[in-house]
C-alpha cells in the first residue's frame, strides 16, 4: 500500500501518555513549531518506516471549543481531514478518556484506539476485554504500554491497515434523540454531518451561528426529552453510554489495596490533608532558609569574603588602580558573590520541589485544593503553575497553558509571579536570617503562606470585576506514589541551579557593574566622590518618597535595589551588597553601620513583601506578554502587581511598626 502524503492525527487527554507514544511512533524524525495564531506547540513527524505524517494534537478532553487547545484540535480534524485518527486512551481513567472517543467516532474519519496503561489496571485486578471493546466501538483497539514500549509494533501495523478506510456510523443515543440527529443531518451540506448536526443541536458557538426553524424545532424536542439544555443532555447521554460500555467490557477480578491507596488515606484524609500540606511547605522553607540553609550560606559567604580580600590585595600588588580594584572587589565579586552565596539554599529548595513532583504528591495537592480554589474563581489546575513558579516564574507562567478556561488562565498568569520563586529566596533568606535569626525558618514560611492568602483574595477581586465567568472543571488522574528517580531529581535540580548560576554570571554581573559605575561617579564623571553625591544616589532620591511609607526612613539605596528587582529579583541583594561596599563603614556587612543600618524588623518584613508582590523580572514579564498576546494587558498587569505591592508593604510596615512601638 502506498502511504505518500497520508496524514494521521494523534488525539488524547492530557497526561494520557500521548507525547511518549508520539516519540515512539516517530523516533527522532520530528518537527516542532507553533499552531498558526496561537502559542500552543505543534509537533509532527513521520511514522517510522513510512512517509505517513503524524500530527500530535494538543491534549484535550472534548471536541467542544472551550479552550484554545480544543479549538486547535477541532479545526485540524474538520479542516485538514486526516486519513486516520489514533485515539490514545488512558486505561487507568477509561471513563474520562472515552468521552472524547464518543465524539471522535462521530467524524467521517476512521479511528484506531491505543489503550495505554492497561497493564497497570490488571495489577489492580481490573481487566479490560479488548476484543469486546473493539466490537462495541466498531474500531480496532490495540493494547499498549507507552512507558514500557509494549505493543507499539502492533499499533503501527494497525495504523497501516486502517488508514484511509471507512467505517460504519456509531450511534450511542436513545432512538428518539438519534431521530432528531438524523433530521438535522439532512440539513447539513458539509462533511462530518453527524458531528456537525450534534453541535448544531448543542448550539455550539462556532458551528451553530445561524440556525433554521427545523433545527430550532429539533433542539426543542431534544431539550424536552433530556429535560435540560441540549449540551448537558448530550453530555449525560455520552456518560450513560460509557457506563453501559464499562459494564460490558470491564471486569473486576480482585480489588487489591495498594501502597498508594494506603498512603492516600493519610495524605488525602478529609481532616489531615491540609495540615499535612502546610507542614510540608513549612518544613521545606524551614530547612532551606532556616537550619540547614543558613549554615551553608554562612560558610559560602565566608569563603567569598576571603576570596574578595585576597583578590583585592593581589590586584593591589599587581599595580591595579584604585578604581579597578573597587570595580572587581565591590562591583563584580561583591555583587555576584552576594547572589552565589545563596546557591546552597536554592539547591535545598529545588531538591524538595523535585521530590514533591516525582513522588506523585504534587498532583494530589492540586486535587486537594481544587475545591478550595473554586471558591476563589480558580481550580486545582492553577496550582500547577504556582508550584512550578516556586522554582521560577517563567515556566510557571508558561504552565498556565494547561488551563482550558481563558479567564482562569489569564488570572493564573497574573497571580503566578506572586509565588516566592527561587530568585526571591535570596531576599527572603537575607532579611529573615539577619532580622529574625531565631525564627528565620518560621518567618520565611510565613511569607509563603502570606502569598497564598493574597493570591486567593486577589483572585476574588479579579473574578468579580475583570475575569468573570465560571471556573473550569478540574480533571486529573492521580498517579501512583513512586520512589523518586535519583537521575531525574539530580537533573532537575542541576538544571534549575545551573540556570540560576548562569543568570548570576550574565545579568547579575552586568547589572552589578552598572550599579558600581553609577555609585562611583557623579554626573560630571568624577570618580571617588562620596556615594551620597553619585549618579546612583540622585536617581534613588528621585523615587525614594515612594518607599518611605514602607521603610520609615528616606533611603535611596533601598529604592535603587528594589527597582533593580525589575531586571532580576536576585539583583535586589546584589545591588545592596555593591552599594554597601561602596559606602563607608559597611565593613562587609550589608546591615552594618552604614547605608542600610536603619532597617528594623517591621521595615525588613515590609521590604520582603514589596519584592514578593511587585512586578516580576523582565523574563517573566516577557512570558506574560506571550501568554496574554497583548502589550496593553501586560503593562496593566505590571502596574497592578506593583501598585498592590506598594499597598501591602505600606500596610505591613504600619502594623509592624505599631507593634514595635507598643512592645
């Protein structure tokens, strides 16, 4: 058989193993780009050993255009007319997966079903009768394990045999409903008549733009029969069919209680789940910022100070000028070293986050908080970007693409930068460790929970006044608990730590040199002037009034450092180190007698709050622009985030200062 110019679509739910299967079917012969008009990734490749093109459609749960992913997938199967659809079904969540299957079977395209992870269900005593399932659906069903690479050759052979073939129509609704579908089908002048007819009856916003009187009559008849609106009625009808199909094809041999079942009785317990989650997050920050982290930072800081003194003395012996020594010691080593000193704490934070992900606990957190988040206009899906954002806001913002509901997705983009990311950890660690030495872990954890509280409160306001509409439903398959893979954990921690160090060696280095230059010269470019007369001080003084209500002091130094956080949040600490080094009396200690010695517990906490909620770094702002697709929305978001940061910092300082006065 000749396969030239044949095209097939790979369709399935998110987290069904679709991407793994795509890689197995195509090998390394893949092309990656974006779908026209959207930022969703498009992957295509050639089926191994043939010229058949496989297009990996975005993970979806239905062919209703509720999300950009579903819209892309539907347009592809309707407009580009593939010769075959390979529908990958997750056997561990077969009811959810078959909902999409019932819609695919309404198209004028042959379907081959790849039943993935059936081996996992068999271990739990759940047997799926493949032959009967194939008979009832009227399509070829192939049992595979994408992870173990089992059944892939059988699937490839089935694809070759079924591509381009026609099949019988598949009716799943009651006779009265099928009659109304047939009545509308007669009015449809394009291909995929059954699919289009049902969408017209559901009043689909894209397909049912203008309806004739016979269609309205059919809609009325359908809604009377279902005793609800047609869309909900058809959904209920699909699930009724799926339930019947399950009884015919799925057999429970023996339900064995697995280790996962036993652990879920603890971690998903109605009363204990939230306290356990709070305890885990507290422990992460207590260890990374408190006990273990502070010890490692102190050690690294001493090494950097020793290197700085030795290198400065060496440059002096070599005859380097005073400004050159200052540039290297105060600007480069001081600025970059101040950030690198927190690498051990970041490694501990990244390690714990990787363990949460690889053990399967992260998915349970999303499931657990879904009900709570819904009350605030979000869903459990929003938690995934928040958790990813704990490492870095950029991938966290990009992770919002998994959210189907557009309003909820944009809300998540706005709120994700509020999560304490790895770049903000140096600020939290520095201030918590210095001003709250006995309770640094508790204080740093309080910042995390304060962020969650503000995220939920802001979500209410955004939902009420800006992003109106219903929250998306959250469907997620909970994976089995696993022993973390040392290789994956090491790679994940190494990649994130490497990215942080790379930023320190590029952006932070450049900004530190700029801060040193502005702090070492006045506007007539005279070197060695007191830092209070420098260009940097005059720039800071122009904006210091904004920060006075949160600091209780007029501080151009803290102002400049906070503004530098727009470039990179790590630069806040780096700038403070450079400014302290250039000012007299710093003695190598940022908060020693000198330019930052005015900080109190109240102003320190307020300063942490401002840097937590103010607009994120330039890279994250760029990610927001890509997700919004609008410069105007991005600028409004940046203004909103920064304005909120000022308000919260003012309030925190006012309350904290009041307690300081009373006590």
